[in-house]
């Protein structure tokens, strides 16, 4: 047991000597009290912690213009201009980095006894790998079936997201609910205004921060999404006297895209996102209700629901994001554009076989025609 204790002590001593520690003080921009961000990597997109002015930090190296500091059990990076160190300290840090690259032993760290004016006081804070957001949005939607019908109107929505950043990876889940009023027009059945619609969407995405620049980050991502659209027309009568009905659309798809963020200084950031949406499958339910099938011998079907499958289609979306950081909270404004295009669905077929000895059969079908949806709007909210 005594030999084991000695071995552990020697191991700890070697580890400490391999990573010399200097101390520095966080300094803010002149005339500002905004906290200084500590990033996951030099030029990274995600903040580990917000450091307050005058805070003491432990320094373990200099990389690409950023000091490497320790926060809790992990390391983070602070832009060098926000850390005050003496010139001898900076020279020792640079020398240690160069010698470490050459495989040499770095010089020993300066202790409190050697530099009493700057006693080492490492500042330990709780790790921060989690981000959340809450947003409100207003948008305009246009749905069209070429040369046949269209719906258009304004929507109001609420959305939220949660992002987990284990080092340079990104795991994100988000959801949105919106409701609106649309006006209907059809070449064959006239018009009907003030119809209620609502939309629900949830997505999960996985990405990785490439960290290609000190002032910009690029995160390619891929994920899985579900979109639900309710077009509520049941009980309405169009100007031609046609009876409307409810339609429910369900889409399963994968978002594939890129998210980027540029840091402009003084708490301002500018970002952009673009993606392609790969449709896996769509399910369309038309709740026609009491329906008389126009066959040779008309058939009455109460509470009739037609189901169509959609296999071919795609979507795209893009946005520009402006962020102002106020410390623990950040204000976000984000104009966006979204688009979907779906091809003809399969056919919902109805066959009527020989009836009362009459040979052959009659045939009827229903389908969801090719359509597109365009939506543009603006998000505004907070991140925390």
C-alpha cells in the first residue's frame, strides 16, 4: 500500500510538471461590462462560459491567438486580447508551447513565491454545454396546385430549440407550432375565405463544428424531421355551393445542410443557414365525409376518408440570423424562407364489380395532385 501511494504521488507530480500553469485576469472592452466568452475551440461557434471582468483564470497555453484556460474539468479558449498577463508570463507561455511541439520539457511554472504580485488563483466555474431558445414568428404561406386551386394567408407561430455541445459536436432538437387563416380559390369550386389552418413540425439534427476560422464557424448537419399540416375546411361552403372538407398532410424527411456563424465583436454575431429537405414519405388524409361515389350505380359512403401516399418530393429552406449577446441572454432576429414541392400521389381506387348480372365494372379514383408550398417570415426571440 505504501509503494502504491508513492507511485500515485510521483504520477501526479509528473502530470503537473507537464502542464505548467500561469494565471491571468479577464479584461473587458473599454467602457463595457459585457462578459467575455470562452469558446470550445479557437474560433469555435459555441460558448462554454461567459467570463466576468476581473475574473482570474488559469492559463495552459496559447493557440491561434487564443489563450487555453481551464474551466471545471475541461478546457476552453479566450481571445488573447481579453486576458491580461505580464510580458514575462506571455514569453514563458509561448516558449512552453514551442518546446512542447519540439518534444522538450517546458520550463517550470512560476509559483506564488516567485511572483508574489500575481499569485495563482484559478477560477473554477460550472461547465456549460447546453443552450436553449424561445422564439415567436409571423409568416405568409402560399399553397398551390397549378391551374386548379390555391390557399394563401398569414400565420403566427411559437417555436423552441435545445442544443447540446459535447466539444465540437452538435446535437439539436427543435419544434414549431403555427396557426393561421387562409383564403381558398379554385377554378372549379369558387372561393372561400377565413379557413383555419395550423402546422406542427419537429426535427432532430446532428452536426460537427469544422472550426476553419478564428472568426467564423461552419457546421454541416443531417437529421430527421416530421411535418404536419391541417387544412380545416369542414362545414364551409364555397361560392359555387361546393362543400369543403378537412385535409391532413404528414411528411417524414431528412434536413441536410450547413449552419455558419460570424462573430463581429461587441457582442454582435451574424449567421446563415441553408438546407435541402429529402422527403422519405408523405401521408395525405382527405376527410370527405358523406360521399356519393359517381359510379354506374352510385354508392353512398358515410364518413369517407381517402388516404394517399406521396413518395416523390423535396424541400429547401434558408435564413439569416442576427444575434446580440447581453451576457446570459442573447436577442435573436431571423428572416427565413421555406419551400416544398410534392409530385402526384398514388391513386385511391374504387372499383364496382358486376351488379345484378351486368358484366364488367365501373371505376373511380382520388389522388393528391402535384403541389408546392412557399413560406416566408421572420423569427424573433431569445437564447439562453
